[in-house]
C-alpha cells in the first residue's frame, strides 16, 4: 500500500501501471488539449511522467495567452517572437499526482519532475516555483536563469518547453 499514490503505482516498472497524463479541471475549463501538442512535445511529456514516476495534470497546451510562443505560436509580450511553427511545443503542468503545483503536498513531486526535466535532452526549459532553467541550444545542459519576475509568474504551475 502506497498512500502517496492512490491513483495507481506508476511508473510502469513497478507493476505495469504507466504514469498518466491528464487535463486538469482548470485546463478543461480553458480548452487545454493534449492532442494540440506537437509529437515531440507529447512524447517528451509522456517521458517526463514515466521517468519521474508521477501523474501530470495539464492546465495549458495551446490554449490561453502566453509570453512564450511555444504555447500557440503567439507571444503576448513580444510580437517579434511570434512563430507559428513553435505552436504546441510547451505545456503548463498545474498538478502533480493530483496535487496543485505550489502547495506543500505537491512539492516533492514537483522536485522530481523538475530534476527529470533538467536531465531530459528533449526538454528545452523548465520554469516552476523553484526557479528557471534553460538550455542555450539542443543537447547543451540547462542553465539557471536569473529572472525572478518570470519565476514569480510560475508559483502555481510548471512551464516546460520541448525542442
Ligand atoms: Zn507556460
């Protein structure tokens, strides 16, 4: 019995139960769709769940307005960064194992997903309540970004960019 994981004993190596990707209630109310992701991002997000050993709840894929054009090709802050080819390469994870990111219940899961993201070559950037990490180019290690304003905007979700 594992009380920390009442929805199944993922990852798959434990007992054949894969970690799940799901759209949160917030995401459902705001039009989030996993099928809107590019294939590389969908695979990367699935890998992040399996390798970290946590179910991941998604608040946003291409829905909503964002500064990062990797959500839907449009940058809310910086129109010069608009690029429709980048749409579907970012997700906002609002829950880890059905706990809201930013709460004490979610903190160890967020730390696991964050570290897995930093170790995963297909992940370009991670921004969460603990900080902001960005790879300067594909295949290079992620580097800590000194950008407290951006970190403050991510108190209740993890933003993950994929190549
Ligand atoms: Zn985001």
